[in-house]
C-alpha cells in the first residue's frame, strides 16, 4: 500500500465525488469504479486491502458506499480522510435528490423518464456482476470452493434466507474448524 499521506484531501474528495456523481445503480455498482480509482489508477490500496475493506463495509450497518469510503479515507488520511471521502461520496446523491425533489412532479409521469430508468437496469446488473467476478478471483474462489458462494446466493436469492443466518453459520463453521484440531491434539496427549 502507498503511504497514507500520498493521497491529498482534495484528490480524495474529487475521486469519491466523481464516483458518487456518475454511478447509477447503488452502492454495489460503485464497487468496480471505487476499485479502479483506488487500486488501479491511484495505487492507494492493494487488491487484498480493498477486498478487506469491502468485507468490513458489508459488516457495518449503513450504506456500503459510505462505509467503504470511510474505510478507504481512514486508511489513507485518518479522520480527515474519512470525513473527506464520505462527504465526496454522499454529496452528489444529496444534490441529486434535492434537484429531483424540485422537479419530480413535472417529469415523473413522462414516458421518457420511465424508458430511461428501464434502459438503465441491464447496465446496473453488469456493474454489479463485474466486481463479483473480480473479487471472487482476489478472494480465492476456485472450482474447489465455488459451491459455497453459489449455495449462499441460491439460499438468499431463491429461498429468501436472511444473510444473517449465513453469516452466523459461517462464523460457527470457521470457529469449529479452527478449534477442532487443537481439541484433537489435546485429547491425544
């Protein structure tokens, strides 16, 4: 990872403002753009650190886009970086909502408005699929362990199982597989 002070506060703000302003489809659509800017273009984080940030952002309550900007901002410039990146992320949405609120009554019933939102749906799906594929490579998903994310996706997407149950089962499984070798070793002694 680069030195934390390599990212100026202005560059951090502009980067996250640009991401927030030009991403349609929510936080998951932002992930590939954030990764491109933070990992590939600016070299502020390594892929592994970025993946850890995604995991941390998903584990915290609140919008993932805000959480990942807090993580990255803090990693780069501590408290000021965190506040700067967060402001850059949420300010475009805030401005957009204000503008939409002022004019929504005039354009909400227009067929063109409906067509625009309908046309954006496939692009949003692609923007979400790309980081999933990229993160699966970085996260070590292979043909050997592909069953786990596939099963989780089916349980959540098809059977409407709460992700909380999957997280709890995963934690219990990880703890047991970590502790069982020690228990066996103690019993053999």
